[in-house]
C-alpha cells in the first residue's frame, strides 16, 4: 500500500464526502465540523452539517490533509488556524495554562474502517505538517491522548496518540485531561 496526501479542496471534496458518507457521517453525523465555531454537537442535522462543511471548503475555511491509497481517499487529519478551529475539548484546563496561542491546531483524525492500523494517521499528520509549512508555518499545537500502559480502542482516539506526535517532533507541554496532553512544535 502506497499512501499519498492531498489537501482538502473543492477538487478533493467529492473524495472526502464519499469517505464520510461511507461511514454514516462519521461519529453520528459530525462531518468533521465539531471543532469549527458552528460545530456544536446536536445543533444541526447531519445534512446541515454536511452543507456547512462543504461551504467552508468552498470558501477556503476548512483544512485537512486527505490520505489516498491509490485513487481512494482512506483518511484525513484536520488542521487549521486557531480562529478556524476554536472549539477544542478540555477548554477550561486548556485556558488555565495558556501561555501562547498557537498559529495552527490539529484537531482530529479519521481513518476508514478498511485501512485502520496501516499508517494512515501517521501519513495524515505528515501531510498536514507539510501543508502547514507551505502555508507559512508557525506554532502548531494538538491535544492527543497518552495510551501508554492501557488498551484504548482506536475508534476513540479522535486526536491520535502522544507517541505518534512525538515521532513527528512534537513535545509535551502540559496535561489538560486525564490522558490528554497539549503537544506543540514550530514549523519553519
């Protein structure tokens, strides 16, 4: 399996939409909108969320590194400027220890069920970091889970693992949940 990445765009929207539709809207109709300002759960129907996400893509206000196995989109990593993705989990703990607002956030990953445990999330993170560098770089932050010493279903790891981020040069900054950490890295 050879994986390649492409940015989410008007041209790649059909590939992204097919993968989301094949997985029932992802997490009960999320459409990868939860971390956007208008993305609070249970406010919009899955159909409305799809329309909102597509509108963001058409306006250039949604970013993701899509991972392809040949012509098939099999996963993604969502990233974006902080103002594009203001809704993160563990907000209170996050704000308490905030020293510097990041330029970029990496908020979630998704891998299609037929391609899990094959390096798709790793490829998605590498693709997102490459795209961030092309867009000017800066401080990149994410909020993955530390799974050392415990078994966790991959389907619950919406923001991947601390270990994966550390393999890509991120450093732990502070803990914001029982198992969640703020990790960051500067991209030139």
